[in-house]
C-alpha cells in the first residue's frame, strides 16, 4: 500500500537535498519520480527545487488554487507510471493540498513524500504541517543542530540588521531576512531578548 510521508524539520537541515537524492534513486532505477513545488517559491527559479549544496532539479510548479489530485491524475495519464511523488516546501501548501495528496495515495496508490518545516519563526505550526501531522501515515524528522550542539527544532527570523523578528507574516518569500535554526532553549532566549547579531 502506498503511504503519505511527512519529512519535517527546521530550516537548513537539508530537506531539499534529501528529496533530490531520493528522487534520483528512483530515476536511476528507471522509475518515474514526479517532483512538485508551490509556484510562488521562486528562490531557485520557478519550478526548480534547489538545495543549499548546489543540487537542483526541475519540478511541476502548482498554484495555491491547484487541485493536486486532478493535476496528478492528469500527469499520470501520459508517459511511464509514476513510482513516487516528491513535494518540497510543504509548509507553503494549503490544508486542502494535503488532503488532495492523501487522496492521491489512497485512490491512485502512489506514494507521496512531502518535505517541509514543522513550525514558523514564532514557533507555531504551519497549517499544512498541522494537517500533515494529523493525517500522514509516517513522519520522519530531518535533523540539524543548534550552535550549542543540541538538536535544532526551532527557527528565528532575522531582519537585514540582524534583529530577531517577533511579529510578521508567517511566510515571506524573497525578502532580505535570514533564518537561523536553534534548539528550543536558545530560541526561547532569542525571542526574549538575549540575542546579538554576532551570534547569527
Ligand atoms: Zn542551543
């Protein structure tokens, strides 16, 4: 049976790199992997999944209004059967998108591997991440570390001046802000004033 997998972590843990490696493994074996990414994430170029270590691959870009079950049904109607679907930046999806992917798993019997952030810079779950935590078949944490060596599970947003943002939109794409992944203790310190730009 196909499953819906949620691979989650904080920023800069290497999720996109893992996605690209896993997709490559399918293609190397002659199996078709379908890559998807939200259309408004254009940091690596529209419809491109890029990783910090330089790997990239083209993906199908979908709009916020897209019906992923309909889109994938259409794409699976031509060419080789789709062996696995990979979705990057899952936190940019809507809750409806998550359910559409669940239906792809259940009705089309295609495994779906979703990669995304668990929480935003204020420590709140993204809507899609909350939905994924509720209904995914399997969840896997992609790990990275804080400057202190503990597991980083949180992220702070820094503005151009290196100041910690405590308010603002949950999603900002293409701005000058920078994100730093921290353990819960150091995130708590940063959000409560004990933070200097030099440590970033
Ligand atoms: Zn720490």
